[in-house]
C-alpha cells in the first residue's frame, strides 16, 4: 500500500496515536501500532518513511533505557516529526551527512521548550541512524544533545578569532560567525536577520520575528547594543555597502528557507571542525559568549545578571542561572552576594533561605561570602 505523498506529519501522528485505536488490550494496541507504522513505511514522503522505520526499530530493539518500552513512549518520541516537518515537510535524513544532521538537530532543539523530552527523543533517533547507516556521528552531536546544562566543550577566544579571520571561509560565513560570536545568540536568529535589523543610526542590532522566522519566545525579541560589539564587527557594518543599502527589507544571508539554513550551517560546521577542532560546533559560539558575559561582570549586581540574561534572549533569569551563573565562581569562587539577591537566585522563600543559611557548615565568618557558598552548593547539587 502506497501512502499519499502529501500526507502531513499531523495526519501521520494521528494515524499512529494509540488513543484513537479501537483496541483496548495492550497486545492488540501494540499490534495495531506496528501495523500503522508498516503501512506508512511505504510512504513516498522521505520524512514519514524514516520515522515509520524509526518507530519499528524501537518496537523491535527497544529504546536506550528500556528494551521493552511502552507504546506511548515510542509514540512520544515519534511525535517530534512535527518539528522536523516544520523545517521541511519532505526532509530526507537518509541523504544527510553528519554535519547536516548536527545542524538539523541543533535547530530542532532550539525550537523545543521541553529540553528533557526532546533530548531523549533525539538520542534515540541518533541510535537508530547510527545502527541503520553504520556511521558513527561526531562526539559533539551526542554531547550537545545529552547535556541539560552548558556544553563542556567551548570555543576559546583565540580559536574564534582564528576562524573568523581565516581565508578558507567566505565573506558571508565570516559575517555570520562574527555576529554569532559577538552577540552570543542562536544560529537561526543570525541567519534570519534583515538589513534593516542592523540599525546604525541608534546603534542597535534588532532580533525579531519576520516572514521567515518566528522568535523562540517573547524574550527572544530584543535589542543588542553596538557598544557591546567588537570594533572589527562594527567596521564590517561601516564599510560593507550592503548594510548601507536603501533597500532595508533584504535578508542579510540570502534565501531564508530552513533548507538553506541547514546547508549553510552544515558547511560552516564542516570548516570549523576541519580547521579548528572536531569536537566543537557553531552552536557553541552562543555558550562561549554567554560564559564570557558572566565572567566579565565586574560587580555582582542582580540587575547586571538580569541585563545579560536579556541580551542572551532567555525567558527568565532562572534559565540563565541554571546554565551560566557558575562561570562567575570559576574565576573567583567566593564573592559577596546580598541576602536578597541570593534568595532570588535560589528561587526560594526568605524563610527557607534563612534556614538553609543557618544549616550551612563552614568556617567562613563573612555573611555575604556564605551566600556565595550557598549558590555554589546549589550548583554542585544540580550539576
């Protein structure tokens, strides 16, 4: 049976959704689920065909955590097809190399709010692709997806400068990487910039939704001041005639389709891995810059933490604290932090904060330095 090529990912998910099955017994539900996957395995749509085979693979071999997973777990993992389909409804994973897969997965990650769920699904998809195509993917692919916190691999400033100034990258790749590194934003946010978003009159870089891309969340729509950019990037804005064009509705990086973005990202990733290090990805430019922001904060004002959280485009200060605040302590482990700021950063009531501080076992006499120890303990506990 050949399935209609134009069937949508939503229709595919509805067809394999156990809630819509007539059967009630577990064995019959599993049989009907496998039958639906076998039917869609014959689809001429490459994405639906691939996910159908992926589902059958999990039914036969299990998941990374369970040899006999319940059908609802497999269904949840298959449901991420809707995100892949939103990029390109006929995306063909089978013809992608490891660099294109890395770019695709990073883009999928950035569009999903529930990181724990998407990470589990993507890790199982990695396992399936490795088994099917007998190709070991780059270490960064697995480490990027499996970590719930900041990536342990970083692109160091000297490496970033070497890559940005190299003669083996194109002018477009140079500008793309330079913005990515100076701002610490998401890859797709840079690729979706229009010429009008580089506002030299007021000295601001605008990140906002447009016809080609919708920002991840409300906080992703933001300004980034030119005062925080490097002199080299400002010189590019000043000397490149493109940025001075009167036609302000032109995408900086050309055709703004997701397919173009994936190819552009993978080509840039290939050069980065080949000439700098194989265990890094362009996604790490964002994490590297965010880490630098917090290391370079001269005071420990909560306002500054909020400000840099806004620059990065996080939805709330809690996300920033979870991922990056530990970088402050890497340079200077004990810093004075007020009781009120510590309570806010720990996100607990003042009463709970006082009890936690009273129970802290330490020889430190300075009350404000004790607060620093509380934050360090919280970080180590959640690591």
